C-alpha cells in the first residue's frame, strides 16, 4: 500500500499529475480543493462554510478540513492507497493525518514536492483561470494571497516530512510526461 502526499504551491501541477499516477498505481486521489469545490457547487453546509475562505485565497480552518479528509478516507475502506493532493497544508493537518493513519495501521509512504519557480506559477494559474472558472485563479491579488498562505503555513511541511526521511523534491518544470516519469521513479521505490 502506498500513501503519497503530493506537495507544492498552487499551480505546481499536483492535480494534473495525480490523474496519471492514480491510474498507474491504482490509488484513490483525494484533492481537498476539489471536494470543497464540489460542496460549493452543491450548496452543502460544508460548501457554504468553505466558500468565503476559498474565494479570498485563504486556507479553510483546520478542524473542518481535517474532518472532511477523514470522511473521504473512511469512504474508501478497500483502497489500495491514497494520493493526498492539497492536504496537509498546515502542521496540525499533518499531525492529524499521521495520527489518523496510525490508528488504521497505515502511514504516509512519502511526500513528493513539485518544485516550480513563482513567476511560472502565476502564469500557469492565470492561464488556468481563463477556463477553470475558479475565482481564486482569476485575480492576481488572490493568487498572491494563496502564495502567502503557502509560504507562511504550508512550506514548513518540507521539514516535517524531512525529519521522517519522507521528503522527495522533484523538478516541476518540463512537459507533463517528463514530470510524470520523474515522479514514477520515486514512487516505484517507496
Ligand atoms: P486547491 O484546489 O488545492 O488549489 O485549493 C483551493 C482552495 O481550497 C485553497 O486556496 C483553500 O482555500 C482550500 N483548501 C484546499 N485544501 C485545503 C487544506 N488542506 N486546508 C485548508 N484549505 C484548503
């Protein structure tokens, strides 16, 4: 069983790569951003709660996000493993995930980070905003705020997983196929 955290700033290509990797390794892909967007679209209580945070590019509060993630994992009891995309994003989310998996006799196999320079990220996100309809991709101020959230709350998770010898950095610049094969080389050895 492989449980992979796909890591990197907004626009790094986590979602794109997860689509390929989930098929190759038969893993369940959980994107917390996608689950929130689904709930917003369907006007659920969770969606209403998450919307204002997301629209501004702020993180949704930990407790809400952690409960949602646990429910997604519990909904897939027969999974061969998971790709966590966009989660954890804070140290308390990472702690909660470790404890939660330990309670199931499971653990994170590795965190793989897609490394992409910031100017390229902004360009990718603004481009995506033209077709994604995502309000947080269409406004450069919101994009910058998401980077601030990433730098101030999420980037420290590199240390968190490095301390467990579970951090792997990958060059996230190149064609989609090139980046997939870089990721596969790491995942094959996890
Ligand atoms: P993403 O689709 O990963 O870019 O996430 C879009 C937005 O969803 C983020 O800017 C946050 O507002 C929210 N979000 C997604 N995942 C998390 C998380 N793990 N913790 C808090 N907020 C999250």
